[in-house]
């Protein structure tokens, strides 16, 4: 009598099931864990990504602006930085305007910088707006562990095969490691001291400022427009008398960077003496209003009767262009009155 085909298939499946238990443990252990062995794991390197938001903004900015406005100004060791230049459109040029944006702002920032650099050339001014590095006074702490997977099959397996016994020497090593970590924390705190970070950043800004001034040359009256925190980067430069005595200084929406002392800037106003200063701040910003009140007292103490303060009453980011028109009209009218 012939066997039914279904019975043959069932017998074969049962045989394969029991045969699977005949594999030795050694054969199973030979299979690599997670698809790779220890040597492959050691070759894997994981590095921290360090995105540069300013570089990304500048790259997008260059792509959307006319090429004749983009200028790469040289620094030391073949390094360059981005600047945006628009030449005076009138037959008789009045002078040059150098614009410095605030921290984390690009040289065509919509509020303040962009409308001034684009409109002032219509009134006979050549404008140059420069890109500034981001202030890293509160940057991410440096890596203390080597790059790589913190937990992996191999590391767990080695730890299980070689347990660490609790001995007196191991306990002392733990205490020593803690002391070393505390010492490293003290060193890191000293490196991130606000005054050190501020001075280091001022040096970077002054290098770009001097390169921009050298690029412009001495062609008529020079005007310096400082927005946001940029006035604090130039404290030492201004205190040293590098800005000509009658050169106009325009302050836009002054902000204090982390670690800066606003009293130090009011002291700088005394050193600047009686010079034309246009000080514009946002009235709806409580911090800017407070700093503007301090500067007003400093102008009075310095006997500077050429300093003028103006408050922007409309929201700075209204989006309908009202603030931009107000700003350009006030700045151009003030320059024309000098």
C-alpha cells in the first residue's frame, strides 16, 4: 500500500525539528553577535557633528543676493570672511557706512541692517555690511569620553567575563578619579570665564573691522553703525580712539552679550566725548529701554550735546515695512543734518 504524500511531508518536518536540537553550542556561539565581531566594532568611529549655523545662513544668503554685492575680505593665513557692498548711486558720493550686525545675525539681517545698507546708497552713501563670528561664551563643553558606542554586546560580554572585585585599591582609585574630575571642572570653569571669552571675541571682531576699513579706504566721511551686541565687541577699539573724532556713530537696538557689564559701556561714553551719536532703541523691549536710560545719563555726564536718542514705537518685527521706513528716514535725515 502506498503512503500518502502528506504523511511524507509531515515526517520530514518532524525530522528537521529534532535535527535542529543536534547543533552543538560551539556552532551557535560561532555566529557573530549583532552581525559583527569585536574587530569590526573597534573599526567603527562615531564623531560628534558640529553644525555651523552662521555658515549655513551665509551660504543661503550668497545664493539669493546679486553676485556684484558679495565681497570676500581677506584675513590672516588665507582666511576670508563675507561682506556685502553697495556703492553710492548718486553722482557725488557723501561717504561710507560700515555696518556690524548683532550676534547670530547675518550681514543682511531684515531688521535694521538690511534696509539701511540697501536704502542709504540712494542718498550717496556706499554701504559695507560684514559677517561676524558667533559669540561662543556659552559653548558646548568639550568631549570627555572617546567617540564610540558606550554600550555594546562586546563591552557587556567582557565586563561579565571579567568582573571587577571590590578592593581597597579600587576604592582609592575611585576617589582619585573623582579628584581629577573636580580639577578638570575647575580648569573648564576658568576657560569659560566671561571676561576671557569676551576679550577673545573682541579680538576676532577687531580683525574683521580693520580689514573692512582697509577695504573701504579713506573716501569721504565714514559712519559706523553697530547693531545689537556689536557695540560691546568694539569697546576697547573705540576707547583707544580709533574712530575719528567727528565720525558719526549710530547705535541700533543695543543688547548686552552674556557676561558683559552695561556699566562698562556707559563709562566708554565718557571717553568718546562730544561726538555725533544716534542712539535708536525699541520702546517695547524692556531691556533695551533700561539700557537706553543708562546711556542717556552717561551722555549728560559726558557733556555730549551731539548725542540723540530715538525710540521705535512700532514693533521692530511688524513685517509690513513700517519700522524699516521709519528707520531709514530717521537715519538718513540725521546724517544729512550733520
